[in-house]
C-alpha cells in the first residue's frame, strides 16, 4: 500500500468535493430564494406552505452559515475518501468501467443505491427524533419551523456527519459505478433543498412527494421522517394522520388523539 501523500491530488479532491457541494447548494437554494422569497414575498398565500411564517433575518443568516459549514465539512470527508480510493490507500468495490458489470447491472444498481440510501436516511433521521438525541442534537435543525431553501443542510455538524457516514456505508459493501454514486448524491442534495424550500411544489417523479410532505415534518415535528420516498413512513406508521395532535413534545411519530382520549383505531393518513 502506498503510504506517501500526494498533496496536489489531495488538494484537488478536497477542493473539488467541497466546491461542488457548495456550488449546487447556493445555486439551487439561491434560485428558489430569489424567485419566491424576494420577488413574491408580498403574496405568500399563493405559493408558501406556511404563508404566515417566515424565518427571522437572524435565523435566515444562521441557516446559510450552518448549511454552508456542514456542506464544507461533508466536502472534506468526501474529498478525503475520493483521494484515498484514487491513490490506492483504500480498497472499495466502486468501479469506473461500465463494461466490468454491464449496463443492466450499473443502471439497476443506481436505483438500488438510491432506495438503500433513502431508507438509511429515514432510519438515521428517525433515530435523531429519539427524545435525548432530539433535544441535544436534532433540535438545532428544528429551530427552522418555517423552512426555506437554505435550511436543507443547516443543523448540528455531528448529525450531518452521522448521516453522511451511514449513507456511505453501502459503498464499501456493494459494487456501484462512480457516476451512479455522484448522480444519487446530487439528486439527494437538490431535492433536499427543494423539500426544504417552503414553497408548494410537486414533482412529475412518481416516488417524489410534494414539498408539503417534508414541510409538515417541520411544522409538526415528530412525523414524516422520510426524505424522498413516503413508503417508509407508511410502512412504519409515522406518516402524518388526520385528526391527530403533533408537536415538539409529542414523540414517537404517531401523534396523539386531538380529544385527548386513547386511540383504539389508527386514523387515516393525510393524503399528499
């Protein structure tokens, strides 16, 4: 194993991974911020999921700072990983030649990677809603009750690192094409920004829920833990239900009956 450090290659990997994430974040978030929060701020009832709520200027600046910091941190981790793989210091099943496994495998496993990463993100996110972890870590993200595009990656740096580490775990176990990994990570970042935009948006992609799904997570706290697929919340019973009371102190993901009684039958899920 090569133990020497190629500093120029390391610098390129670190700069490339960090700048790529920050560029996507500020380009997509900046677009939605300018289009809606600047140009249409006077008519929030026509486009905003929570038209009566806006972040204060201080929270808005905080979201930009924390979101940028976490992405820079993630870029350093990713850059080091990429460098270690390219320079032969770390062996993984990641491959770059489609001919090695064929197009059918490569495309099929791109879908598998997306599904696996999304389910892992659901599990990690739900874990951070355990009472102790929520109060000491994830609560920082939920300061932003009214979401905005820059809120997507804002929060505690340890939580961002945990999500990144868990999401990267499959890459050490299963062969995935490098382009597939880049495409899935790009999709996750872009749609996280869209889902946090606070703007009423829908997608032509059948698996991607409308932005109101995740906006409800911020408005009602312990519910709708999924990222890009609502299936996980349906299977685990944590999709928001009708006639249920939610709030920052209502843990568990299933809410409480609005009338304070003990629920004997599950209420129907909210339709998104």
